[in-house]
């Protein structure tokens, strides 16, 4: 079993920054990819960013150049640095990873971008 716990969400003004964290209960990020998703009110969950076990990254076009995904394998934690936030970034942000062939999700952290 693996638990993923997101943190770092909150209320921020447009143009501001937040850093989300995804802490894993096991050392999984050195051998498994990790993905951030988000779900805005009334919308489907959507892909935000991906980081492979080797550190390669990929981003949704809507966040490219503003968000940065990273990880610290020693701390079993992945991050999503979000800069130049816009109201349309408001959503619950979830992390997902894998272990022993199974998929695991966190419960999410709410990010609200509003003046």
C-alpha cells in the first residue's frame, strides 16, 4: 500500500505563486513516474504535469512556462511550483503515482486563485 498526501493549496491572488507537495508513504518516486492532475468545479479532471522516474517532464499546454514539476527522491516528495497563477487555475489538485503495478491517488488540495 502507498498513501499520497497533497499539501500547499490555498487562496492566492492572480499573478501569485504556490508550491504544492505530494508526500508518499514509501520511496516510490525513484522508480515510478508521478503525475499532477486538477479538477475545476463542474469540469472533468485534467492532466497538468508529469515527471518520469528519471526526471523527464511534460506539461499541459495551459500551464507550460508557468508551472514546474520536480521531486526529491530522498524525501519521497514531489512538487508542483505554480507561478503567474490565473483564476482559471482554480481547482483541486491531485497527485498520482504507481507501486507494484497499482495506481495510487492522493485526496487533493484546493487551489483558489481570486482577488
